[in-house]
C-alpha cells in the first residue's frame, strides 16, 4: 500500500469509496489517505476539510422520543437484520430428498451475510431439531424465533391454541438457558378474524415474561401483517374492511412491533411499484402514532408460488433501493424474505420457482441476492448506532426519481434544520432527530443512475460523520456532494 499525506478535495472525490466531492472549493484536506494496489481508497477515521475553515458546532434541541425494535440477544445499538424462514431438513419432492441444512456451515453463512436473527417458521422449539437449532444459534450468535405449538398456535382457526400465562412460563423457562432464543413465531399475514386470539396470546405471553423475570425481558412474539390487499382478504370474512381498520385492529392487540409484507419489485426490470414511498410513509406515520417501531420485508426472492410471475427476483440496484428507502422512512429493522428456500416450493417446476429465489437455496448454496444483501448489511451495521437512536422527522425529495411522494404527505419537507436544500441527481433524504441533533439518510432515487451526484447545502460550516459502504469518515464543509450508486444510501450526521 502507498500512503499519501495530502490530496486535493476534487481528486479525492473522484477516487474515494465514500464518494464525497468538494462544492465550490479546491482546498486541500488534512489527514492521510491509504490507497491499495487496486486503487481502492480507505479513509476510515480521517477528517476531510472541504471548506478550509474551522467547523461550527451545531445547535442541539430536546431529543425526540425514539421507538426501538428489541430482539433478545441483539445489542440495542445494532439494528435487527432478520431472515424469514430458517434452515430445515424438509427438502424433498419429485422422488428426491436433499441433505439437511441444519449445520454449522449453514449458520456461518447466515452470520457472514450480516443477519443477526431468523424467523424459523418450520421447526418447533421442542421438536426433533429444536435443541440442535438453539445450540447452533448460541454458538454462532444469531437470535432465533421458533414455533411452540403446544403453548401458542395461531395458524388455523380450527387448531388455535393459547395457553395460560403460567403454563407458558413453565414451558419457556428451560429455553431461557439459550441466550439466543428470541421468542415465539406467532403468525404470518393474519386476517382480522385472528386478532382476538393474537391479542390474548400476546397478553398471556407478556404475563409469562413477568413471571420469568429479568432474564425474559427481551423475549417477543413475531407477527407479520398483510400488505395493502383486498378488503375481504384483510377481514377473513365476506365483509370487506379498509386497511386502516385492519391496522387499528392489529394495534389493539398491543404488538411488540409493526411488520408488514412488502414486495415492490414487480413488472419490468429497474422499476418499482409506483406507490411504494407513499406506502412507507403511511406505515411509518401509523407506527409512530401508536408508539411502536416498525420493520419491513426486503424482497430477496421472486416468482413466489402463490403469485407466479408477479414478483421478480431483484437485481442489486433494486434490493438496494428496497432496503434503503425503508431506512430513509424510519425502519428500525430489515427482514429478508425468503432467507432460505421454502421447502414446500421444491415441488414446483424451475419455470415457477428458481434456485435463486432466496438468500440461500435448497442446496445450501448462496445466491447472487445473498451477496447484494451482505453489502447492504455491512453498511447498516455501521449506521445502526445512529439509526437505532434516531426519531424520524420527515423526508425531502429532489428531482424526478423512481418513485414520487405525495405533495400532501404531512412529513414531506423542503428543508430540515441545518440542511437548507438538496440538489443534483434525483434523491430521497430521510430526516432524523439524533439525540437532539440532525441526521440524514441520503438515497440515490434512481435504479439506473450509477455514480449519481447529490449535493447537500447547509446553513453553515459544520463537521459531519459520513457513513457509506460501511466506512466512516468526518467531513468539514458548508456544502458537499455525495456520489452514490443507483439505490445506494449514505448516512450524514451533523456534529
């Protein structure tokens, strides 16, 4: 490696990984730049003084209330990054049976991708593989939600079971020795007719937690909602209801968090469902109004068996956009679906389902989407201490991007505190209160504009923490440009 003590701000902008450029200045930056033999630049920990002037300390205000998503075993400053559907030994069909994926190697792949928890919808905590899975979860440091149908079963109205708090506590107590046992899988996409049972189950579970004491304080029950589908599907009866009525019924259950299916990648390549940002805005405001954190599904697969041809497998730009727009709208967690190839899908032909329809396929092989997610998760981990301690305040949109946002949305902004304006290529900027200060998630709001240049203009010369692609740097400037790939995001925190 070569060490350069000085480099001009404009030359730096052309080379550096974090993509910063000077705005109206060619002042030399202080500090050192390390360039490896491939020309890659690492500036982690350096301060880039674009203005050549001393930074002004920003004004702080009373911090806003922050709603967080807690998963047992995951540090409070880490963002929960999950995968829906864990490994099984159920891969059989058309006359064959594949090897079990309940192995150390498989768990290592999950962790290497950046996941810190899994929703295991197939295996029971007291089933044939329950103890093995929880031992593997502890060994690899990945939290695990599991079924326990003897004390909570919400899959079918005809087989519903909700035990008393005392019986739940007795059954759960032995599982607490597993540090990464996160709680129970409750229900995916319940209709309104299930809410009365979910409400009782969550109430009993919380009472059981109280009986078990401090060791059980971070346990939870996983429940995930329908997206904005038809009214009779939401109600589960022949009487339709609105999506707002559906949400209101769910909040009455006192959920641990809000999560909802969301598959915006449909139609032609490099397109996203037109109402995507309005959907995120609605869900974020809904969660905030009800005092809970929310997380969304990231579309890690396509060609789903129940809606063949309606959802595509995402390319890298699209998965970036899917995840990063959720972060810009205040998501406190990301959940990839499918994490593992659903075992029931092996009976379908390759035309209906492909091996790449997951992060890890039925053979235990990583897919292209796995590596897209790995890069995204590396960046999320670096941003998480700020994002998990921030309250979402609104969004700024600049230019004609992939998706528009309703002009009447109450959280659509033209500026926010120190940030006067946003210019350059189309962008979406999520605005946050970070412990009384200001933070911004800046997203390239295109799926084709690689190396898009997004200019941030502030009202004075501040110092900023800038995180992009998992690398953290400090910048001093009044205005500067972020260079972002299509769908990519960076975090800017005003010091």
